[in-house]
C-alpha cells in the first residue's frame, strides 16, 4: 500500500450519532426581536441585552473575513436557528434531573457523570447544543472557592464580574464571527479563581452539538485573580450530518498579577465526509487571553483533529510586565478538511515572553495552514519570542502553508522563527516494520514523536486520549 | 536457512532481478558484489519486504517458510534483519524507545514477556559500548543529525540488540572512514556465530578485508553471473567488472 492511500477511505467517526431529545427552539433567522427573545428567555439583566444589541448592530455592518486560506459555500445566516434548549432542563446542580438521553450521550462520549465513574480529579461542565447541562465535583470546587458554572448562571450570580470582564478581551465588534457570538451566545462556561487560590483539580467543559440546524455559539469567560492558578480543558464532538453546522465560539481569559491560566482544547467536531467533503462543522472561533497583571502567564494548548473548516487563532495580549504567553498546537487535517489556525502574541509590557510551537499534519486532500502574528509594541523593552512551525505531509494531494507575520517596533526585543516541512512516507514506515514494528505502531510513533512537544503540555488525563485520537484518525485507513 | 530460487522482480514495471539463485546456510558469510544498478540493493530490499518491489517469478524460503507471503514485521520477528544503506531519520522518537519497542514487539510475537526497562538498558549499554557509541545517543532522536558513520554504527547496534538469525548488510561500508569501518566490522564479527547467516552487499572489496566471507557472488544485470571464494573479490578489485559479461548500456544505469 502506498502512503498516498494511507489516510483514505471512510474514517469512522465514532461520535457521529444523534440523541433524540425534546427541545424548544426559536424559529430560524436573526433579527433584533430574536435577540430580545433570547435575552428574555434567559431572564438577563439589561446590561447584557444592551451588549447583545450593540453587537448585533455592529455585525450587520460587517462581512465575513476573506483573507482566510479556506474555501466554503456561502452561509445563509437566516437559515440557522439561534436558540435551542432541551425541554427538560434540570434544576441547577441536580444531575439526576437531566434528561436520561442526554446523560447517556455523555456516557457514550466517555464522559461519565455519575459519582462513581467520574474522571478522577477533573470537574466537568457539560454543554449540549450550547446549553450547560451540569457540573461535576461542585462541592470540592466550592470548598476551594473556585467557581465553575454555566455563563447563564454566572450572569445571575456574579453579574458584576460578568459585566466587568465580558468583552474586555474580545471587544464587541472584534471580528465578524465573534460579533455574531456576542449578539446571540446561548451559554458556555464561566470560571472564577479567587486571589491566591490554586484550583484543586482540572476544570473541563465538554461541548456537544446535537441539533442539525442550531448554530453553536458558546461563550467562555475565565478570570484568574492575583496569584491564582487554573488548568482548563474543553472537548468537542458533533453528530455526522450531511449539512454544515456553524460553531462560532468566543473564549476570553484574564490573568491578573502572578496568575496563571492553562487552557487546553481537544477538538474533534465531525469533519464531513472524507471523500465528498459533504457536511461537517464550520469552526470559526475567537479565543484570546489577556495577561493583565505582572508576571502573569497564559498557555494555550490545542489538539485540533476535527471540523470541516477551522478558523481559529488563540492569542495572548501580554500587557503586564514579565508576562508570558504560550501556544502549543497540533492541527491534523485529512479527507477534505481545511484548517487555518495559529496564534497572535501581542507584546505590550516590558520583558514579556512568548513561545509558539505549531505542528500541522495534512493528509489526503486537506489544506492545513499556520497563520501567526508576533507583534512587539514600542514600549515592550526586552520582549522575546520563539516560534517553531513544523508541517508534516502525508500523500501528494494535501497542502501545508505557513503565514508568519512579525511586527517589531522595539529594538531591544528578540524574535526567532523556525520552520520545517517533512513527509511521512513509505520509507519511514518500512524502516519501522523492518525492525518488527507494525504499521500502526509506526504511524503512532512517528505522529506522536512529531507532536511530542505539544502533547506533553496537555493535562495528564487527556494526553493519552489525545495521542490515541491522533493515531485513531490515521489508523482507520492504515490497517 | 535462506533459499532464493529463480527470483525475478521489478519496480514500476521495470525488471531489475532476472533469475537470482542463492542459498545461505547457518554460519556462512556471503558477499554480493556488482556494479551500480545491477540489483544488489533490490535483492536486499525484497528480502526485507519493501513494498515498492513486485516479485514476478520465483520464490524465497526462510527457515522453510515462504518469505514472500510474510509482512516485513513478521520477517523481522522470524529473525531476518536488514541494515539500511540510508537509515531513516525520525523526529521525536528516541533511539532507546525505538529499539525497546522493536525488541518487545519481537518478544511478543514469540510469546515472551516484555523486557523491563532496566534489563533493556543493561543490554543496550553493553552493545553500545561494543559499537563505540556514546551514551547520549540513547536519548537522541532516531538517526536525526547523526553523521553517516554514526548512522551505520547505529544500524549494527540495532542488529546486535534484535539478535537476528539472518542479517543482510546493504552497503554498510559506503561512506565510512577506516576507523568507522573497523568498528562496524568488529561489531559484525563479534555478532557472527555458527547459527547465524550473513549477507554482505558491497560495491568494494575493502569491507571484505575486515569481514571475511566464505562465498563471493557477482551480480550483473539482475543475475548472479559468477560465484566463488574470497579470492573472487580480489580478482574484481584488480580487474573491475568489465571482464564479466555486462553490456555497456546496463553499466550506465547506475
């Protein structure tokens, strides 16, 4: 078998099932009334309604970005449903009341919710079609003073925090998709770590798109007060539909003096039919963190193996002096997937440091682009950046691109960029096999070796899962 | 232990081997020599199971089994080893990880328990010493940034650790200086026993000063045209290949 065919064939997407739940939806389409209705249904305070309306009005004047190195049919925004909730929404904190079908869904996804089987030392918030279903380990978090809840809950419980920080990192009107999110977001996660608190466990949100015609617009806000630490992970899956689902999320992180936030993503949305490219999730996501305080640190780690189209640049604004931003990324595309992903590191404070490690793997007929900006402001004396972008090609029909942008306005700063392109080929696999290792072992070792610097940044509980996921994506056609 | 009968093979429809016959018994060292493009490396790669070559005729028996029916990894498990002319560089996979996984996969195939990391480390250190490979090469990425000589020594190290019954060394001498050649030869000679078969593929007689073959074969245009004892290699060194029956066009193929 030649490596051209290595990744071909129907990759089995084991999360492609649909859950049958009774839902309540608003009619398709978007206008001011729909936004008022969403806000009213959620019983939101006025500041949030004004936030949404302002965003909506800005959005009307904006257009989709066209500079992205991806190609997709026009999206009809009036043909999308912007609000769907399961009818039997549980009372908060009572997982027993969740629709059993939804609980089963999370079981099938490997996220057991009952006390005995839960992931040890990971608190999980489940979001189903943009609605938070519940959170595990509430008590343990409460004792530590750490807040992990849905953003809807936070809006009522901590309105002053939400009002202060929502839109403070990704402003209303930032970009087309983020602005749409600001207008219509239905739910998402909220994390607050008080001063001096080290979160006693990993926090996690599991996002599941279920409905065929509902856009997924979740909003995540994480605030780490002075000298606090939190590690957070999100996972994503969706059913295999033959139409496209729009996912336009916004994540905002704020780290104050000496605080540290680690944010990891394992994204495995349905990526469409690998042969025809039909269906799959459009993943247009804005993620940004602000190192607001001195010595603060924000790390993004992402393993992106799904979605038909990915448009995503988790970024850091390094505002506080001596603050640190990190971006570790693995993006794997196969079939007809297209990914344009990378980061922005904006150095504003003195002696700020950033590290970018990007690993792109392209197979079949997919396109995989890294796009990154390193910007050093005039007053960012002593700023340093190190960037490493590696691409691996599998087969002759895929492409990998690197678009690095570097803007330096301070002469004492230091910026390094390294890039490489390699090919996984028959000779490599044969070398492993000739030493007694199977083809699957060979692919596993080569890919995980290529991604090692990124995988080791993931929380331990998920590193093995991520490795398996990468291998699984490749193995389907290797056997 | 190895019997090649009337082997014909081609790559992308182009015939390379045109009827090779060869028999190797345990304890024997065979050398295959010949000009570039004659089919020496093709023969080695077919024995190891390289997927690019198509066997069009003939058969190969290894310890009585049909070798051509076996996957490359199964051939390795059965005791066959080929040292690569151009060893592959792999990023992110350490030498020690690669070798331990390879050995364990062989042990697993034979129903043996995995070797413990400590035990493996002992074995590896001993063999590395023999091959005069510095300890830091354990943790280095497989062949990455190794010099030509280091790569070849690493191949022989792999052979020593995996302990095959039949080893095929494909142009292991190419690109080696005299010191590296001496180390490689020492490793190979120490590895040889009366139970092991060895097939050396080489362009030059030089290697055979260090590893003494029992038999020398000359391959030209996909066939073994001459077989003899070690003295044949010396003849070739002196006279070149022209006195054997090659047509000028085929020599240019190399």
